[in-house]
C-alpha cells in the first residue's frame, strides 16, 4: 500500500441518514475496492440483540449474515492508496476494539485518517449544509480551513471509537473528521443531500467525480421537502427562523457592537423549539 489514506464511518453514532454508509459505498464502487479484513469473532464486541443478524433465502437455502466491522482497500494507479472502514459502535471490550483498528491502520502505513459522518441539527435545507470537524496535523488543518470546515465545539457523551482519532497521531497519522449537519425536520433513512455535500468536500481533495445518480436523488429530496413546506405554514415559519440563524453564524449579521443583540435575535423562539421537539419525538417513535 502506497501512502495510504483511510476513510471510516461509524454506525449508529454518526451515520444518521446513512451518509457515511452511502459515501463509503460510492468510493468503494468507484475505486473497485476489495475486501481486506473483518473481525474474526464479532460477538466479542457486539450485542446481537441490539445489532440483529439478518436472515435471507438464497435459492432453497437460508443464509444468516452477522453484523461485523469490515475493511476494504483499493490500490490506485497513481496517488494515495485507499483503505475503507465500516465500523460499528462496540458494546464490550471497547479498548481491544480500538487497539485492533489502530494496529490495522499501522500495518498498512496509513498517513491520513478521515472519519465521515452526519448528525441532526437545527439547520435549513435551503442553505449549503454545514460541515464541521477537527483536524490534527498542519497540512490537514490547512486543508480543512481551506474547505470551510467549521470547528466542532461539542462537549458531552461520545463514542469510544473517537479514541482512534485521538491516538492515531501518536503513531504518525494525521486525522480529520467530516460531519455534515442535516436538517432535524427531515430525518430521511437515506439523506442524499448530506451525502452529496460530503462528496463535494472529498472531491475537492481527491478530484473524485460526484455520482450523478446521487445528485439527482438529492435534488428530488429537496423538491419533495419544498412541496411539503408549501403545504405547512408552521414549518415555513420554522425554516425562515433557521435561515436567519444560519446567516448570522455565517457572518452576515453585522458588526461586533451589536453582537449581544444579534445573539438574542438568533435564538429560536420557545414556540419553534417546541415544534421541533415534537417533530423529533414523532420521528423517534416512528
């Protein structure tokens, strides 16, 4: 493997709308990736009452597929070779799981590690979707800044798998995360708007063409949301306030002397927050 760059997704923590899954599927198909490895005993790490095995009929025979973590690879004719990781959040022996991933990255001389994912946020679908993250390594930090990646200020519960990004620089790897923020009021099983947004970011780094079918699906989803919006005046009001907040945080809201007043103006009203909370509860129940 030549100057390997690794791309990882993590389910279910940061894969809402299946963005990480779809992006890796696109890259694996584009670069004709081949399977490299999987956990020998996934039951050591995963609770199969929470990640359910699936059963399918293949002809006259029933085949059971067990949830696992998979690694695939692609050797390119020129440039960096790629390693792809489809990770599941471990339920047990998390430290051993992290050590296993780091050993794999070191074995194939990975130079850069990207975590690709998605999260729900109070953002409008009518504006370019925000992408946040962090980077370790001077060159990686410069690339993220150049692409307009916003630094993440999140503090709170997280995944044990984020230790990979924390420990990777100790063995000579630069790391970065690309987390796209999806509109909380949409919550689609497969969000192609978010997927295309991440594709644009990676395309600028590696000159990868965006999948036209993904772009078409993203446009179709956007049009469907617009149709629903025109039928729901309450939701239209919500999006108008989200647009105002978005524009303020994008630096379009005025000078520093009015910062305190502007911050007050960009807070969501109690009615809007209640509406979004009720919508979120309904999505979770479904």
